[in-house]
C-alpha cells in the first residue's frame, strides 16, 4: 500500500478512474490511496501492475512530447538558418551586381592617398584657369564627387587663397562653381 503514496497524484487519479471509482480532482494523495485500497476490485498485485502500466504510458507520452518538441525546435532552427543563408546569398548577388556596374556611385571609392600624391600642387606663376582645368579633369578621372572638389582644391592652393575662400559664406564656400568664379 505504501507504493501508492510513492507515485504521482495524476497516476493515482488515472488508477482510480480505471477502477471506476468516484473522486474529485481536489483529493489529496492520501485520500486517493484510501479510496483505491477500499475499492472492492483492489488486489495489491493487480493494482501494482496497473499502476506500473499507467506510469509507463505517462513516461512514454512525456518522452514522445519531448522528442516532438526537439524535432520542432530543430526544424525551426533549420528554417531560420535557410532564411539567413537566403538573405546572405541575396546580399552577395546584390554586391556582385553593384561591383559589375562601372562608374556606379556605390562602387566608386575616393582614393585614400594624400592629396598631393593624386593631384598636382597649384603653380601660381602659371595661369590659374589652366590649374583649375587640370584639377577638374583629374577630379573627373579619379571619380571624385563634385561635392568634395572644394575640399581637395583648398589643400592644393596657397594658404592666402584658401583664406579668401574661407571668408565666403558657408553655403558658397563649398560650391565649386562659386569658388572657381571667385578665383578667376
């Protein structure tokens, strides 16, 4: 009889139901044990076998549920991995497409070399318009965005002229066409 109290309450409730006993879910294990022992169908060996079968079924069900949960999680992980791989492949294709487009704004990079290595220093004894024309052609050949032209130009001209440009209003000192007109 002590073996009954060693089992879970849910197992005792299942056993009581199998023995066609009337009980409530609020019954404690002790009350369920007394109910089962007082049953007219109570034979200790038979009840032990029935209880062992009930426990075995429950554990098999729990194992099956756990295995199902693990399979579901693995499937979800696989799906997420495939989704990430798909997105990565899309990004690779997109990057490859951009790399194959010549003169693309996204694929053009400004050189990281110092200004003096890529552009020639202005010679103020020569005609300023010739220097500006050479600068413009070189900037176009190196795919330097026009918005950066004034910045590069200031590094090439004498400091006195750079001060002249710096005195201009902020919106005009970054406009290459305005700076060019100012220098000519």
